[in-house]
């Protein structure tokens, strides 16, 4: 793209939209800004970008700007069937995402990671492994930094470790990763993509530009992902927790790669079969970049997981609190349930994403979950699924703050309160991060209340003994 001769309309002023506008402005493009939302955060972003020469657009001016602009830069949060991209498409104009701008400008190799669950953990593991090997690696894309904001930092000798979501894949055309990793595929985002088949197709697009000189690291244990091997020209490297495959696998308590022992399973600081799978995927990608077994093992031993993913965030009155706000779908919540030791009270709910919750309660019935506190916009759908599966140890509590309080009061000493919602956060929060942060804040509120109760009780006992 010849930026200085083109006008761009950046739609959606979230993290990626701001980064795209900054990237385009620095390259002399004409940049117009639009967001459906008018709040303090958006206005602050507009003011920051207007200082760089960008111009904000009102809704009433959109028709004029569709005519004047050459390219629409669409936020991942805006679906491609929104009226704005439809209008650009009808006008025969290009629609891209921030990720497309970024990968078009990158001069270094890319490891691209997609899948329903485990993307952020795997990308974070890989960043740690590459850094342990002395490489200039940056986690970017759907996690870490927007791709456009780290083009110069990476230069020609870096490694872009990019998390790529299905939303980004809707407007991503030029991605040609040296290594593409597909972790797993289960039902997710059906409210956006409508059918599982369309979701699978979008995930497969991560491989569409791969040539014979690139690699596809695929989950052998996932039949959908295994089928991707037939749709790519890249060399396929498998990983599996069940089979001794040509790639990464488990054997006699070791994480192995092509007959080499890389790291003991017990040395991983993060637990669960899903994290062993994430580690195997990371090992495969790292080995394809020439990283040594010792460097990989050292990084994996020191990797402590990612925020809001099965993160222990405190104990109060014998009750443990676990923040798994990142579990925004059923499969991720199932993984969390299987990873938590002992009995727990689970917090479920949020914004519906279009899938069935009955499979979740099939798992819950055979787990350590003793009670479910259901909240949020989709509370009655989740409650209906629970009752259909005969799980009646439930409390219905629509507001999130009250639900956390009820979960704590329900849990007994020695049990855990697990926030693993199996739902998006957008009914009440801007992101799963904000939801997880609120969970931690509420624990502190409960802690202060408990301390005050103890203080009052001690004061009462002193009065009684006087």
C-alpha cells in the first residue's frame, strides 16, 4: 500500500484501532477515526490521535467518508456483516484489520498461533523460550502488543510470536508464518460466526499462504485440526498427548521431540493435560527455530502461566480463590474444572456465545464441583442446561458482584471458588481481564469485611470479660 496517497477509515478505537491509526499516521496516510461508542475512553483515544493529525468522524458523516476513503481498517470487535464493512464492500473498497497492516510491514519471521483454547499460554511460553535462547521475541497480535506497534522493535532479526484469533482471521490476508500452530478447535464464537463450519474455515485460513518451505504444527489428538494437514502445503509437525507422533509427544513422564527428551512433565510449573499440550506445541515451534533442549527446558520450568488463567489469587477463611476469567467457552471451563484439586464452587455466566451448555454439566457432574453460582445475561440458559442434566446444586444470582459473594458464602473451608465463566464478559465488562480484575477486587472487599467482623467480635468478647 502506498500510504501517503491513500485515506483510511479506522473503525473501532480499542487497542488495535489506536495502534493502526498511529501506524498509518506515522507513514503519512490520511486517517479518519470512527467508533459507535461515545465514552470517556474513546474520547481520550480520539484526542490522542487527533494530535497526530487524524480526524474524527461522526455517524452522520460516514456516507461521505466511505466515498472519500480507500481502505477500511476494521476492529476485530466489529463483525464483517456490520453495516459499515458491508457499505465498503459494496463500494468495491478494501477491508483489512490491524493485524493485516502489521504482518504486511513485518521484516522478521513469524510464529502464528491459533486455536479455541490455549493461545495466550502457548504464545507466552514461546516468547519465554525464545528469550531464553537470546532471541528478540515479542508476543503480539491478540495478546501483548498489536503487531503494528512492534514492527520497528522486531526489525529483521526478531521473532514475532503472534496470537491470531478467528476475529482477526476475518480480515487477515497476507499472513505467511514460518511456523503456524493450530492448538485445538471446539465450539466458540457461534454468535459471531453462526456455524461451527464457518468457524473451522476461519481457523484454517492461518495456513492458506503457507508454502513448502514453512511448517504447520498441528494437534494430532484433535480430529478437526488433524484434517488441516490435507489443506496445507507446509511441512506438518504433529504434537500429541496420546500417540508417539513425528513431532512432540509424551513418553515415560517426559515431554519429547522426535526421540529427544526435552523436559520432565513434573518440571512444568503449570498443571493440567491442556498445559502439557500447550508446552508440546511450543516445543515443536521452538525446535523448528533451532532452539536447544536445555534452553526450552529452562524456560518451561520457570513459566508460571498467564494472568486470569487458573491463577490463584488468594485465600480467605480457608476458601481458595481461583481466577480463570479467560475461560470464555465451555471447553476452557471443562479444562479448568479438571485441573482444580479438591472440591470447588464454580462461577458461571456472562454474555452468551451461541453454544450449548449441557456438555459442561455432563463434566461438572463427574467432577469436584459441589455447587454452581450462575449469573449474567445468559444465566437462565445455563440454569436450563444444568436442570436438563440433573445438576441442581445451583444458585441463580444475576449481578456479578453478588454472585462472587454468594459463592464465597457457599464454599466451605478447604474448598475453592473458581471463576471459570464459560461465557464472554461483554454483558457487564469490557473484557475478560476487567472481569478477572473485578473478581480480585471483590476478594479484597470480602477480606476487609471479614477483618472488620473479627475485630468487632474481639471487641465484644473483651467487653464480656470486663
